[in-house]
C-alpha cells in the first residue's frame, strides 16, 4: 500500500478549526488508498510563547530544560489532531519523538538525528491507524528529550519519509509552493512546478523560508519526493525532486537580510591559520557562509565571512581570541548587511551569468562589497538599504517571472527525477544526518588573476567581467573581498590557455581605474569538495583546512557554497592535497 507523510506547520494547526481542516486532508489521503503519517508542529506561536516564559525567569535557561519545555507544544498538537481524526470516524494514534524512536545526539536545542526506528509506526499503520507524529523532537541515548532547532518539523517529516520509504512527503504550509523568490517581497515572484534538490538546498540556506536546508539534505540523500503545498486549498504545489524545472540558467533568487560580515585583517599568510579560525567557530556551533580569503600581499591576507546577525556577538568573542593567537592585525565587522543570490543548475553549462547579474545591480547604482561563486550559485553582499532593489534587479534581469514555455526553455518532467543515491547504505553512516561527500576534485587547468586595490564603487565588477566576456573568456571562480582603505580585491580564475588574453584585459582596466598592477599565477591547483550538508555541519571547513595545514599546504583563495567548498593552492601541491582530502573524508564518500 502506498505511504504518504504529511507535515502541517504551526500556522496550519493554529487553532482547533485548522486542526480539523488538517485532519480532513489526512482522511482524504487515507481514502485514496494510502497509509498516512502526519507530522505536526506546535500550534501557532506556542513555541515563541514558551521561550518568552522561560526568559521571564532567566536570560540563560538550561538548554536541556528548554528542550523539555519546547517539546510540550507539539505534544498538545498531536493529541488534538488524534482527537480530531477519531471524532471524524478514523482510527488514529499520537506519538512523541521518543515513542516513535527518533534517536538524536545530545546537542540540546539543535540536535541531529542519528536513527529512526519504524517498528511502532509500522505496527500502527498495519492496524489501519493514521499515525500522528510530533515534529521537532527526539530522544538521546540518555533518555533526554531533544529538539532539532529551526525548521525541525520539516526535518522530522522528511526524515520519517526517508526511514519509512514513503512515496511522497507533503509539506503543508501557508504558501502554495516554492517561488522564484519570496512573494511577500516581490509581487512578480512565480510559483515553480518543480525544483531540484541542489537548487532548493542553496535557496533554503540563503534565506528562502519555505523549507529548511536540513530537511532538503534528507530528501536528497534518500531520494524523497517532497511536495510543498497550501494548507488551505487542494491545488497542486511545487515538487522538490532530483531534476530542475527547466534548463534555464537561473531558477530562483534569495535574500538573507539579517547577516553580519566579519573580516580578520592582516592574517599571516601561512598554513594553519584558516584552520585555527574555523576550528574555534566550529566549536561555537556557528554556521558561516560566504567564506572569502583573497590572495595575500606582503605576507599577509584577509579572511572574510558572513554569519547570521544573531551570532555576531558570539563570533566577535571567538575572533578576539583567534586574532591574538595567529597574529592578525585587527578584526573588522559590519552589521545589517544583506546577501542576495541567484541559483540554478543551468549555470553549469552557460556562460555570462555573473556579468549579467553584476550589470543589473550596477544599473541601480548599488555597490557590491563581497562576491562568491560556485557552479550553481552567485552570491553578493550589499547594504541593508539596497537589499530589496538588488533582489528586484536580479529577479528581473533573469526574467524569473516568466514560465519556461514563455522563455522557450523545455520543461523537464518530474517523472525524470531519480534519487541521486536510491540504494544509499545507511548502515555506513553513524547518523542519518551525517555529511555525504559526492566528489573531491582537483583541477590543474586554471590560472589565477587578482586585481588589488580596485575602487570600491558600483559597477566595477560588472565592467570587469563584461570586458572579460567580450574577449571570449569563460571565468570559473570569482571572489571579491573587502580590501583596505576603501578599496576592494577581486580574484578570478580562467583556463591557462587564455591567461595572456585575460591579463591584457585586466591590465587595461587597472590603467583606467588607476589601481595596482594585476597579480597572477599561471599554474594553480583548485581543490573542491562537493557534497550534502557542508554548511549545516559547522566543522567541515575546519577539517578541510586542518588536513591541508597538517600537510604544510597553504590555502590561497577560498570560495564556498551550500554544496561546494573550493580553494586554490600551489600547483605542485595539488595532487598531495587531493590525496589528503580523500583520506580525511573517506568515511563520508558516497
């Protein structure tokens, strides 16, 4: 018999009438011949209310007791949902995370799922009952209740669907699907019919609130078909599957408003310093994004990265200690910056995407302070005041409001979607949420060019990469970081075969801008680690940098995304670096 997991968020079960509405959706799924598992969140703002009660007593409540407190919200909802189903004539049973058998680690308030026992759920389903599961929670080896952190109910639902081998996981929410950007910010945002796991992972990590990235990690690892749809209508929503909606370059744009940018200025440019920095950040459980290290000058380099705004104080505490340890000159930071990104699997086969984005932003006279790129993502950092205008500009230039048919781009059928690893050996993993490394790659065909002391003003990146594109040059990595004294540093890589042409273009620009002569290295090696869960596992960057530092390999340039970390090293050390990384991540390789 087919099995469906349905998840209802807090707004979908905010009162008893909405609980009855959700119960009717579960009944319709059962009447269609499916076994049904329903995962629910706490009602409405219950979790916020419970947190505020604790804060009325103390500013520093115990994390263990906070888990005990917050998990009670879901327990109320599952009981009411079971009561609603029984009142409508259907057998139902409510289960807490512990009763289901969701085992987690002991990281209270942000636990990770290690395993799920399906015996109790299977027994209830086989008895003809609809199972009502509490989202957001589990139990550790000591019997303590744990919670999964932000987006925990999404994660619970997709994890249960994976463990049960469900045919589909329906995520019911207050929006009717996945949009090309947040429809609350841009009226022209378009609902997509389907989106790939990789695209959704990037968008979720970049601020798209419809799904949390950890739930998409589960979906990708175990090949779960996720259907995001409205709680209040029966119209089709958006499928999250292995294939994108079409072969267009850009599938969506995202905005992360509450970000902070931190820079460790004047770091001695030698092996091990990046490792020391990210070791401390990993210990503090702080998720970093947009990690940028540019090419060093005069024996020193700068390392910049972004963190969620509410982690700024904790991160500054870490940097104060680290800067003294490694001999950095100072710590700079900027609050209230915004990350605007475009994402699309189609970028991998199409050139000109970056310069098109940069030009759209420059036309609005908006300055870009940081840039990072990967195969399927381009992220820019702009001021909070310019955020919405930047989002509107990039959404418009890529015509995201138009359907694939309007753009003459063939739509891809969801039936083509296949799990990336349908026979994933879960027994090899110590936990269901472990990192999975898909590839570790060495590229020794590239050269690197750096423009130091570039004027930090609108239009610089757009002009630079338009001129490079006009010369017929395809750029790989692009990194722009905050320079010193009001200047920026831009580094990019190109095939070695076109280095001379790229240098000619860059030197002409340097003359026009009255900036320093470009720096270049005709033989570099790019090492890349690609996988699932790279950003949410805060220790991965540390492990990567430590492994290379132990091998006396210095990291020159860093660029990161949700599924990829790329770095440049000296060409002669490329093969050694590849072997060290393969050894370090051997247990996580697919």
